[in-house]
């Protein structure tokens, strides 16, 4: 395989809609912090499909190393992304690893390892040239997230930085704000003359998980006879089987195994 055979195609900047941002640092007093961009596994998989075809690449995972943090074992995963070289008639692989995460620990570790291995193939490597962006933050339970009002600012920052680093001009539009699940009103809910009642979800099951970044909670919620699975960073002692919550703000997340719902905010219902 020629050294730069796929280098340019893999390294092209992603559309603004494929890029997410997370807080790297937060000042809890000022409720502000530094935001950095990242790609999800879906966008990376799409790039591989588009450049070498669905059957031109594959990924494999092996257990890497384990260490203890505050007497808690932390495992890690090693991902290798292989590209098939038609000239050599063989698979060529590049790998990297990551520790398990706080949301679905093993799956999160696999997803992070996949992203890091992709950087070895020049996918998303240009993001390392970005400077952190100072943004307003919001508290979500025990965690802090980027304020929703900052999305347009971050989109514009991404477009301008890509132009500066690569010379490419991108276009994009602001992303939609997180919405509650499900977006529609249950069929068995009677309509009102002026407004729709706030949906109230019943907690059917709570499973607290431990990951590299701390605790997270896997929730099974029920509304209108349907069940929904969602995740919450940290744990809330009030969330037990039979508890009711409302005004959910839920964001769709993606990893190499598919989509999942991350709860950013909620209120306990009386």
C-alpha cells in the first residue's frame, strides 16, 4: 500500500453536522468552560465506507491492559482498523486503545478505541489543531454540559477553524436542540382544549454502572404503555423503581453499536 494512498480522502474535514463538542474543563463558579470538538463512531464508519467501501475495511478488538484507580479496576480495549490493499492482496492494520467509559463501560471503551485507531488513518486528525473554545456551561444533575445556546457559536468556530487549517470552506446549519423522548404524545393521552399535559415517565428499573469516569445509571422508563431505555451520568438516589419524572431533556448519542438516549435534565414528578 502506498503510504498516502488514502491519506487525503480520509483526512477531509467532516460536515459541521457530524461534529460534536464536549467540555474539557469547567469553572463551576463562573459556569463557563473550555469546549473541544470530537467525532462519533457513526461518522467515522461512514467515512471508511465512502473511501474504501463497506467490504474494504474491518475492525477488531482485544483486551488491552488493566489498572486500579482508587481500588477500582479499570479495563481497556485495543482496536485495530484494517484496510484491504488490492496491490498487496492483504489487510493492513493500524491500532490504538482506550479505557472503558462511564456509559455502558465496555461499549464506550470499544467506541473510544475505534475513534483513536481512526486517527492513525488520518480520520479526524485535523481536530487536534483546534484550540479549546470558551463557552457557557449548564449543570445537569452532578455533571456539567455546554449550554444549548452556544451551539451556533461552536458551529461558526468549527467552520472558520477548518478554513484556517485546511483552506476548505464548509457550510452548515445549527443543530436542533435536544428533545424529550418520545417526541409524540402517547395515543392513549386525551387531548386538552388548550395545551398537552406534560408527559410523566415511570421508572421501572435502575442499574448503576461503574466506568473509568465514575458512575452512570441505566434507566428503563415507561410512558403510555411503552418502555424506553436511557442513560444518566452519575446516580440519583431518588430514581428508584416506581418513581416518576417529567420535563426530560434527552439527547441522542451514537457509538459503534448504535444510538442511545442520554438524559441531560429532568424533574421529579409529584
